C-alpha cells in the first residue's frame, strides 16, 4: 500500500511547470520508497486567481505552506519565502510556447505588493502554516492589464529537509474587477413558447468582469445553455425618480450570435438598465427569434 500524504498534496491541480506528483532530488515520485522523507512545499502550487476591486485599499492574501511527509515533524521548521519575478517570466514563456501562433497573455508583476511573512514557522507536531502578503493601490493599474505576483520558498531552517523544486512556488493572477462584479440575487421568469411560464429565483449568481464597463453571467434566466454580456453605458434615463444607466445586452454561446431580441419595456415600464442606488439590473430580452424564449430578470447585488 502506498503511504498516505497529507490532504494538501491530494488536491493539486492546474500546475505551472510542475509535475502532478512530488519529486525528490532523484526525480522519483512519492511512493513507498519515500517513506520517512520530508519536503518543504507550497501546498497548492501553480496558478491561482484573485480578482481585485479598483480601490486603493490594501488586500491581504494568504497561502498554505507545508511539510510533506508521512509522519508528523518532531521539531519546528522555519521557511523563508520571497517574491519571485523570475517565475512570472518563466510562466510567460510557457504561455507563449503553448499558444504557438495564437494569442497569449503576458503578465507583469503587480506594482504594489508587500510580504507580511518573509519567514514562517511550522511547529513540531503540525505540517501547515499560512504565509501572507498584501497588494494595494489596485485603483492605479489598468483594468485591461494582466498582473501577477509570484512567491517561492527560498530556505528551510534547520536545513535537513529539501525544498520540493516542483512545488515551491505559487503564482497569483490579479484580474481587476469593475464595480458591477459580484454575487447577485437573480429572479424572474422565462416565458417559453411551448413550456409556458417558468419562474426562477437564484439566491447567488456570479457576475464577472469583462472590461471596465461590462460584466458576464453564465446563464440566461433559468437556462444555462447560453450566457449574457451586460454593458453599462453612460446613457441615462429616470426611473421612479432615480437616474439609471441604460444597458446593452448580448446573449453569448449561440450558433448565430445575432439570434436574440431586446425589449425596451415590460408592462409599460422601461427595461434594461442598472440602478446605481439600489445596485439592481432590470432586464428583459429573448433568444431564438423564430420562437422567442423571453427572459425577464431582476438581478440585485448581494
């Protein structure tokens, strides 16, 4: 039977330049032959994503470091960590190689970062501890920019265990969120030409940033086959005494990208706008022009 490795080595995915298994200095995997050996690792290495709001506030991020072993350590180990821009350069090179002649992103180091725990001690009888760093002034970077921070384990004290070369680095990509990104209560109905009225209510539906003025959700009404892009425009109108922003809608994922309709009113009330006071999207649209599936939605930010 193979030795059991702690939980943090059991869920590794999305590795960047990393083997999916722990390697020792001889390149072997974590098999029975490695019984009794120990390694310093980042518990979830590779690429992670953390969206940021375009605000000046400092945001603290933490990740888990780990002593990988089949028995609890009997003494304290102190790990040294540092920012690692060379890992970002290597990641960019991998993206370019994987893309071939196609498009690819090129990440830049996030300009305002601070390492809060340049050393962290994993106490005897335990395997894990959190390392923290902070990012700030996201309001000064471009919404369309591609930013990243990389942190690597650089030392172990005492030095009687090695750093796992393929599990020593975590990379955080920082897509910048616009003000409309977030979780929404989504409720309304789909009026289907043959199935009839289908009411729905989702207590938590994610709207994700596309760019500085648009968000995307992964379903239309109660139908998950298509998605919806919502662009918040500078065109305004007054609804119930509140100045609201008109929205442009686009149903995504269809074979014919033009096969949708947008209705300007519902029961005489104006539609397809964002209310900046209540943080609510009021939408009315349809897909399949030949036999429209009409969607009436109220999406309220949680």
